[in-house]
């Protein structure tokens, strides 16, 4: 990721996310599931998980992208929209 940090192009993007819970060896972790999930920037607290659970979360991210990969620099904005269901179909 050093190459991406040095020569990658910085840009602002919008993406969807979901609050997700996972466990490994008895330890529970909470995070926002995005295409860039591997970044520790998406880890959230149990309280944030409760807040974002069952919501459509839209993120504005600053990323740096190169031919080698993508690095997430920051979460600029979080927008929450309640999930809608189609009742009647």
C-alpha cells in the first residue's frame, strides 16, 4: 500500500454500507461492511452497531487509488436512510 499512498490519485466517492457483527474465537467485532471492509477505519462500537442496524447507510469516503490497490483515508459523511419494504407485492 506504500505505492498507493505515494502515487495514487485521491478522490471522494459514495458507497453503501451495512452494520455487521462477526465473531472469531469468541471475540465479537462490529464494522460497516463496504467494498473496502479490510480497512480498520470501518470498525464501530456496539452502540454504533445498534444505531446503524437495519438501516441503509451511505458513506462519503476519501480514498487514494492506484493500479496496485485502494486505500481509504477517511469517512467524510455518514447518511442513514431507513430500509423500506414492498408490502403489497
